[in-house]
């Protein structure tokens, strides 16, 4: 049985599933390596336009398998090629997380590495680094505070208390809360909406948003301006003509269903 499953569809959607449901999708070192490889593969495959990331069974990911902690934390952890979060951050295409059940510690960090999150109503987000004496290394200590504010992030991480899906949505890091069993369906709907757009620009917009988040607003606005100028300066008359044709074609179609 593949513990990391990869599925590619003809319509441009790729799905990566953590498939160890009897252990609530806890991660071994080998699974981390396979997960990193799966995201790298999705980036290289030009037929894939959007990636959906989920977990099998009643959990998204309950974190690291602590029965094999030494192999996880003292292995070749500095190798970016085998780091799933680094590979998620390098993936040019949008990643939609479909979160069912628990997203605990490393699972929480994997969720935060997604671009868009859909959570079932029973989903729970929990940071247990402090509880088990584990130092965060996949970004939770830095990303969460930037999304929900420093005070709330400190409370989440220092108390190890779970956040419900509804609270996560109110705090701004979950986009949509859906009924049990509906997360994948909602994620697919979002993916299909993204695929209808001009794919080159989808990649550029994801990149400029994510790169800009690493900067203060002034430098981020400069980054946007520079990339816009570079993009339009490099366009030929034929490309402008194709842009007009694409816009005209989109304008003649009825708007897609609401997200």
C-alpha cells in the first residue's frame, strides 16, 4: 500500500493523499521523503494545473510518528529535496488543502503550506510542539502569527489547545468550512474555477502574492510593479492579440458558479 498516493487527472487536477488512516496519517521519515517527491513531481508535470492535498480516513495528518522520532528529527532534515514543506513552497501551482479531522503539529504546518484551505466542520488544528518538547521547523512558529496575529498565535502554540474549523475560518487561515465528507468536493470546485483562468497568469499571481508576503508593503508593491513592467515589456503584438481574444471569449460565457 502506498502511504503517499498521487493521482493525476486529464482535466489538470492532481491529488496527493496521505494514506495511513489507521495511524491517523502520522508521518514516518520515508513518508516525508515520498511526500516531498510527490510535490516535486506535480511541479514538473505541465499537465497538472492545480494540486489538491488531503488525508485518507478521519484525519488529515496527526503529525510526526513519534515512535520513530529520532529518524525523523536527526536524519538528513536539512536536505530541501526531501523536505515536503520546502517542496510545497517551491511548487508553482496552487495547492488546495482539503482538511478532514486532525491537522496536528506537522500536519498543521502542512496545512499552512497550502495556498487555500477547505476544512470539514469536524476538523481540528492543534500545535503540540510545546507539549512534547519538539522544536518547530516547518514554519508554524512564524507563519501562524503572520496570519492570525501574534497574541492569538502565542496562545495556540503555548497552550496546545485545538482550534475548531469554524474558529480557524474566523481567524482567516481557513477559506471555507463544509459539512463532513464535503471537503474534497469543495476543493475540486475551487480547482475547476482556477483551471478556467489563464494558467500563465495564475502562476504569476500566486508567485507575486507569496513572494510579497515575505516583504514589507512598500517593497511588496515595488515587486508587483517590477514584475508587471517586465511582463508587459516582454509581450509581443501576437501575445496582446491572443490576450484580447481570450478576454473576448471569456466575456461571451456566463459567469461560473460561485465559490
